[in-house]
C-alpha cells in the first residue's frame, strides 16, 4: 500500500507515511456504499404466442420437406434398379460376344479350306487339259485308227472326270457362297460389338475393345455400351481405341 500524499510504501491499514502523518493529521476514511443489486425474476419466461398463419406456414414447410425426401428416395431406388438391370444385360451379352468370335474364326477356317479345295480342283482340270493336248500331238504323228481309238477312250475318261470335277466345283462354290454369307453376317455382328461394346474392369480406368493385348484372362472384365453414362467414367485405351 502507498501513502496517499507522497506515494511511499507503507504498511496495510494506514493512509499516510510517518513523515506525512507528523505534518498533517490524516483525513477520516469514509466507507464505500455497497452496490444495489436488482432482484432477478424467478421461474421460466413465458413464450410469446405463435400466430396461426405462422403455424400453418411451418406445417406446410414440414410437409413439403417430407414430400421431397420421398421423391428423392423413389428416384434413387429407380436409378439403382435400372443400373443393375443394365449390368445384368451386359453380363449376359459377354458369352454371346465370345461365341460370335469363335463362330467367326471357325467359318473363316472352313472358308479357307474350301477355297484351297477349289484351287486344287482347278489345278486338276488344267492338268487334264494338258493331257488332251498331248494326245492331240500323238494323234498327228501315229496311226489314225489307233490314235483315234486312244483319243476317244481318253476323251471319255477325261470327260467323266471333268464332269465330276465341275460338279465338285459347283458344290464347293455353293459352300463358299453359304460360308461367305455366314461370314458376312458374323462380321456385321462383330463390327457392331467392336463399335458399340467395350470391356471395363474395376481394376482399370480404361475401356478396351475385345482382342486388346492389355486384356488379361482373370475374368474381371465386363461389357458395357460405349454410349452409356458409365463409359464416360473411363478413358479409351491407346492401343485398341486409336481410331
């Protein structure tokens, strides 16, 4: 505590230091009145009455919110069901794509085999024609009767062989025509799958075309349509989707 006159440090309970108290008697200490505290109200405050129009407005807001929540739940359910239905259809199309590819390869092999047989038949006919030319040369240099008889015999044999070869060629041509038709149909199907169906996996961020070297055989690939919303979340493969 400090002296009220000179500011020296003095013991508590005194107003003046010894020097100042000798010079002048200290003034009496006047006690400070205690502050008056206003009484606090007891009990809970009463709430103001809510107007009827405001209650109706709150009720309408709650009803509208509940209706919006129901509509959002129904929309989410429909989207969920549509997604799994589309995924099931695409999963069912995957074996069809594999079978179409196998049928295409089988018909291509059969067509190549038939073309080889056709070329063999043409080669045989050309060889028989060469034999006829040789017989004509022999006819010009030998006895007429003997050459004629030999020529007639060989001609009959060659005629029968030519007829058989021509029938074989016609059968092979018909087979080639049928195989070509089937091959064209399968090629159209294969082109459709290559242009509209891509393969995706949860482990990859790219979509691929059937036959891409990046496809493994772990069975995790599934087909989706290229124009679907799901395909937009993937990027095209730089190897199989160059075009």
